[in-house]
């Protein structure tokens, strides 16, 4: 694809690798800026305002983690996507990077074409969200609108932004026949549970369920749709998706209420889940509801490695894990909605 002059900052103390990446990306019409460490990178960021950063972790003076922490703590630069490069092969190092706010990572040595594809994917997501937020901001500047017209425009732009994110989830799931429609079904189950529990935030829970897997947008297809057991490294990448999803959602002001549901939908009632090992009532109720709905749909639909189970087998498995994986109260209400169908 054509980079159209997009500025990319490459941060690595290995000059030969920086040059190799610069040549490859320049040939794809990207404007490449380079720095040998985090401290130099901050100067280049202030001066050149890159749209995306590709940074090594182990560097002198200021390493990649410190650079990432400064960027993600900055109001001005927190939304710049960062791809971390590492020669380390430790799962916790990768989880540390993703949890600290990295948008993606690659282990050295890597394929240049894959790096280009990841850059394009992150830029697409950033511009999609930025475009929707720009339209939202512009609507608020129309001071000559009546209050009713302004509220209507505000509602419409929120709808456009939400549809953009839902479109990304749909496109992600549509690439594989086994996951097609997964988030829609999870949203339907979660909404049913919320209604049965007579909750006040039913719509919020449905939106959270619809977007619960958006963090998988940065996961490579060969991992996401792998038909055999994942390696430890691959499992760590998958398990980072709730944190990444929460980071994406958290950048959109009117969706911040759903961040906890997205971030914690893989926590377990007994405290053995991820990403933080929350237990019991520490887990937001919306996240516990989505966990049940998500698991039920996963059990009852075909996957590359197994056939889906029928409803009775799936319900037995959910009931068997009440009090360990799932909140028993949520399981109780889920059984009620299924028994009324």
C-alpha cells in the first residue's frame, strides 16, 4: 500500500536495523524519522509529530518501556500508536509492554512485510476513530443550532462512531467462519441476562458485549484462528486483548463507562482469570455477565479444533463452573432466560 508521506519514527540503537526499516518503509512512500534511544526519540516526536512509532525495548539512556510510559502519560502524544520491537522471548516482557500501552509488538528477527501490514492496520484504526471524533467535535461548534437539533446531531455522531467500531469487530469476525456473528450473539445473551436481572444499564452492557473482543484487532490471524493448541507466547498475546480493547475504548469519551466490562470479561469468580486476577465482587457485574454469555456462545458454536456442544451440555458445563469461573447469581439468571424460551 501507499504510505502517502505518513511520518513514522523508528527508535532502535542498532543502526543497521534502523537503516533497513527506513529503506523498506521509504520505498512504500512513508516519511521515516529515526532515533537511537528514547531520549532522542522524545526530541524527534516534539519536532516532527510522527503518526506512529516503532521502538526497540533494550536501548541505552532511555529504554522502550520508559519512552512508552512517557508517551502514554502525555495528553498530547498518548494516542500515537506504538509497536514494540524485542529480541526477548519472555511472555511477561510482552505482557508488560502491552499492559503499559503498547499497541502491538514484534519479536526480532521479523518480516518487513508483516511490519508494514501491522503499521497499516494501526493507522487505519487510529484514523477511523480520529475521523469519528472530529465529526463529533465539529458538531459541538455549530452554535447556531437549536438545542433539539444539536442533541440530534450529537446522537447521530455517537451512532456513527459506535457503528465504526462495531464494523471493525464484524470485519474481524467475518474473516473466519467459526467466529462470524459471535459478538452479536454474545450481546443478545448478555442483554437477556441484564433484562432478567432488571438492571438499569442494559444498553451499556449490550454495547460492551458487542465490543468485548475489539482488542483482538491487533492479533495476527495465524494466532487468532489457529486450529491447534497455542504456544505460551501465542496464549500471552491472546490474553492481552482485554487490556488492548479497554485502551481503544477508553480513548472515546462517551464509551468510557464500558471500559471495565471490556477489560475484565476474562476474569474468573475464583480469582484465577486475567488480566488482573480479580475475584468475586471485585469483578464488575457487566464483565461477569459478558463472561457467561461469551463462554456459552463459544461452547455451542463450532470451532476449528472441536464441534459445538448442544444446549444441555453447555448448560451443564456452565453450572459446573458456577462459583469457580462464573458468578453463581449470573448463572442462575442465565438459566432463567433460557428456560423461558
